[in-house]
C-alpha cells in the first residue's frame, strides 16, 4: 500500500520524503516485532517518536512525555524574568539619578 501511495504521489508531482517517516505500534501488539516497511527506502519501527514537540511512546495505551516541552517553556520564562530584573534595576538607577 505504501508503494502505491508513493507511485501516486510521484505521478502528481508530490514529494514523499521517506527519511522523515517512522512507524509506531500502540495497543496490545506494542511488544510484537514487525519488519520494516519499504517505500523506496525503509520505514523503521520505533518505540517512541517526537511529534510537534511532544514524545509519543509505544505502549498498551497512548502515553505522552512533555518534559522537554516544559524545559523549553521554563527556560524561556527564566530568560524573560532575568531581563525584567535587569530592566527594574536600570529603572531604579535612572530614577535615582533623576531625583535631585
């Protein structure tokens, strides 16, 4: 079926980049071994994938990992707060200099 999708995409001039695709199993068969799918190149099976910044894990039910997303969010907040502290300090110094 993948080969047919690839053929149709080539016929209508759509690019199908197989290197960016991975397969993941969720449900009762998550521990089963599956052979790699082929569509010009091999599409590998993975135990976890990253989609839109969130990690999905292969398990009996859908499991997500938001830790990396949280780390990026908190580091951005820390950067903003550090700039705000600097701005507050500069404001205080400026006010002190302007007061007679």
